[in-house]
């Protein structure tokens, strides 16, 4: 866990130090493509795992409930941040 967080913080630090390089300012599209490729490969590995596919009925509902709960929580939190910190016009 520490190696993952450390790697991410190292990337953030290097990105901050080299933020004025024009090449690094145009990486959004390549990052999106890379994430999509990683998700596709993750789907391939899950689909080829017989144990996961065999237990999909048992794990499916739990995963769906967790995913919906996480999505609803993220939407609620972002809405609260929008209303609290980015409200226009001040208090009425």
C-alpha cells in the first residue's frame, strides 16, 4: 500500500516540478486511452478467471450494491462541495 501511495506522490511531485514542459501539458488523451486499455485488460482477466465467473451470482449483487452506494455517495459529496464552496451570489 505504501509503495502505491509513494509512487503516486512521486508522480505528483515530478509532474509539479516539470509542469511548464509543453509535452506534459498535452497528456490528457493518452492518459484516457491508457485507463481504458487497463480497464479492458482487467475485464479480460476477470472474464478468464473461472472462479470469479462461477461465483458471479453470489458476488454480483454485493458488487452491484457497493458500486451503486459508492456512486451515490460520490454524487452526494460532489453536490455538497459544489453547494458549499462554489455557490454564486453569496447568501440571500
